[in-house]
């Protein structure tokens, strides 16, 4: 029993896909490796820096400081007996920095004096900047907590009134004054959608739910284009284009079959990748069937664009390079890895017009911010129109591409 010509083409491409080890790697394994890489870099899982520590103080506060630093999941502390030993760890690349807690650290803080920490970093300028900023941020947080506790102790011991030098302060006024010195400017951070202030409202890269969006959008932008290129360009490399053209199937049936085969492969890739992302990061996301039209329309737009780029390229080798270049560029201007506000004005305007940018916004809105149907209609329609335009142009150019050797 013969299938519809388009289904026959899709079936052939699926069989070819599972027979090709290199295609399996780039379609399934490579996105998985990307997910593991990005989640390790930005997902807050595992230590990013190793710090050798020489604790010459050994007091209660120094131990609390180091325990807090070690519990951030950003640093891994290695205790060293001497500064020379710790220096050797940094020089040999086994540690990114050396932290010395001098004698008197705990005593100074408990007696109302300032304490000091000493940091020696790796010579690598990027590592030096990153480690220094991280330690400064933690020290600021630790100092804020210390000030709060010191003020609480002062409040317990302060008399009802403070007189002298022409001043007459009530106990409450004196506490308010000390608090203003300890924290002259306060910053409250919240999102517009969730105005309550929490500890994680400002953490862009720590939003693990965003990584489900990243992995879905990565596949529909990059894997879709690369998959379309392999399904079409390989026909020329294998010398089967003439047989396809000579078959009784129409060119629309041929391209429809290519799209169906690519969509099946892409859907399989997305299911595997999302399942692994869930198992690895365990993100809190709002699962809703409304993501289906966004993903399907985005997949079709990506496949259609991939076909079009292949047909505009002079040969299969150039097609592969062009698809990879376009795919990488689209990833970095679609809001996938950093907000669009980071881009300069003209480039930001261009990025906001790209259909895949709409897909990223819609997926984040649905899964991370809990938006509803109103956030789906316009992006899905835009992606569907883009898919129709790209595929129609590919259909028009297909005969010319097939004839060129």
C-alpha cells in the first residue's frame, strides 16, 4: 500500500535520520550538551569558583562567614594550612583565588571595630573580575546582616534618652539614625507582574523556568534550520534530487514531505530535551497546552527558513555554513540568552521584528509568568505567517535549485 507522496518523503527522511549517526548527534546530543553547559554556567547548580582559604582567626564569626560563603553553591572552599600552600593552589590552577581571614577578624567585629579580609586572585583577568565581584557581593550581604544584628544589640542596651552636647535624642530616634548610617539607601526589587518583593525577583539567570524556554527556542531556531538543511542539501550530495524531480509527486508534495519529516524529528528532539531539562533543573513552570501552537508554528517557520537558505545557497557546503551562521545570529538577537534591552537601539528594533523573538517572549510569558491565551494569539499568528512566507518562497525556488548542479 503506497502512502501519499508527501508522507513517503517524510518516511524516507525519518529513516535516513535514524541511520545517520552524525545527524542524530547534531539534532539530539548536541542540544543536550548545550543544555548541560548553559545550566552549569547560569543555572546555579554546582560551584563556579574554587577558593583556597587560610583562616588565621578561627573565631565564631569567621567560621560563620566561611560557612555562609561555602553554602552559596557558587564557591567551593579548600582549607589550607598556610598562605604558601594556598598560593601554590592558585598558581597551579587548582583554585581561582586565595582568601585570608586575618587574626582578630571575629574580635574586631564583636568589639565594634572594622575587620579586614585579604584576597589574592588568579592572573586571568576574566577570572579575577568574576571572583572579585562575587566575593564583594557576598561581603556586602554579610555586612548588611552584621549591621542588622549589631543594631539589634545596641537597641537592647540603649537607654530611653541620650543627652549631651546640646542633643536630646529619644531611644527610637537614635536607633533610626544609626540604621540610616548603616543603610543610607535601600533598594527594593520586584517584577511588574509580581509586585511583592522576594529574594529572587531580580535573579534573571537563576530563573530556571526560563531554561525550558531556552531549550525549546534553541531547537526551533537552530535545530530546525539545521535539520531542514540536512534534509534538503543531502539530497544533492547523495545525487537523489533528479529522482525526486522525476517522480510523479508535485514540488509542493515534496516540500510538504520535507516539512513533515523535519517536524517529526524536531518534535522528538524537543521532547527529549525538555524532559532532560526537567530532570536536571527541576524548574517551576506553568505547563499549558497553549505552548503547542507557539512551538509548532515556530518549528514550521524555522524549517521553512532553513529550506529557503539552502535554496539560496550556491552549493550544499555553502548551504550548511549559511544555515549555521544564520541560526547562531538568530539565537543571540532573539532574547534567548540575554534581554533585548542589552542590544543597541537599531539592532534591538530589528530583533523585535524577528518571528523567533516573539516565540521566546510567548514561551516565557506562558511558562514562567503564567500568562494566558491573550499572549499566544499574536505570536502564533506571526510565526504561522512567517512559516507560510518562508515555505512559499522555498516552493517557488525549488525547481531552480534542483536543476543547478
